[in-house]
């Protein structure tokens, strides 16, 4: 079991059932739960040729390892997405599609990462990039909060973030970072071009080298009394400016 990825909660499990049902090896459900939502999940699993195992809630608690499971836990093979930035860019180039990337520098909270992945999926982001040494991995909490987005958006952890950013620039990806001290704001950005939004963790922000490697720094206009936004909210604001410009109505 230790070699399998643990998916806990309805969103994470149903998303995997939709996108890659054959990757699920074991599916456990709370034996005492027979409500409509559970019955729907069991029917979806049966339609995919999977058998569910009714078990006591204590068994689910042990499998989920502290993650809120809502009465459903699956053991699955890791879903195969692109694991290399060049792979993502080569695929987009072959389609003639302008890349939209999200770079997260220093996001270590799994709830924040899960929320960022969920927004990235909704906004059509092609990959989320993070440094291997200062970021959280795709654990069960991230999977649950992401509501299935961890199965659809490549999350690429790199050894040297600044070097990866320079390589993106060599491939004509425009890097736009958010910084409270910047002169321009995000609405001045041409977000239709191949680009990456670069976000720092709440509080610390981006590291110095990450900031210096950006092509452009902008602020998020703040009209109230709070000084900053949560990184997942800030990411959503910026990404949806890209959506607005790329898909005008």
C-alpha cells in the first residue's frame, strides 16, 4: 500500500474516476454511509469496473492519515502528467498554443497549493512550477483541496528555480512577478503573450533571485486595509486577468 498514492475525499476520488479510473487499485468506502452522494460514487466506480470495499470509519482514518476523507479513500497509481517544463512547452508549440504557466516560490502549505492548483485548472494553466527545496509535494491534503486538479495540471518541481526561469526566458516566456513595491499594476500586463505569473508565499514573498529574474514586476491593486492577499487568491486574480484577455467576450 505504501507505494500507492492515497486519494481521500469525494472530489479527489471522483476526479480520478473520471480521468483515469484504471489507475485506482483499491477503493474503500464507509460501510455505514448510504446517502445519495455515496451511492452515486459507488455507481460510478461500478460503471468503471471497480469494486468498492465497505469498511469501518476507523480503517478509513488509518488509510487517510489525518486527511479529511468524508467516508471514501482510494489507493491509486500516480497519475502520469508531464514532469518536465520542456515537455510541456514542446507540446504547446506543436499545437500553436501560447503557454500560460504559474510559478510558486516558497509555497509550503498544502491547503494553499491545493487551492492554487484548483484555480490553475479552472484558468487553463498548462503547468505549475515550484522549487524542490522550498515547496510542498502532492500529498493527500493537496489532492483533496485541489478537487481533482492535481490530476489535470502538471506540477513540476525543479532543482534550481532561477535557472528554470532563465530557460523559460530563452524560450520567449515572459515572466511577470507580483511585488507590493512595483510601479505598474497587473492590468498593464499583456497577458495574451506566452507568459508565467510568478507568485511568492504570503508574508515572505518571492526570494531575491526569483524577483530579479522576472521580466516585469506588478502590484495587485489593494483598496482596503489589508496589506496582502493569500497566495491562492492572488494567483486567481492574476490568472483570471490572463483569461479575460485571452478569451474576451
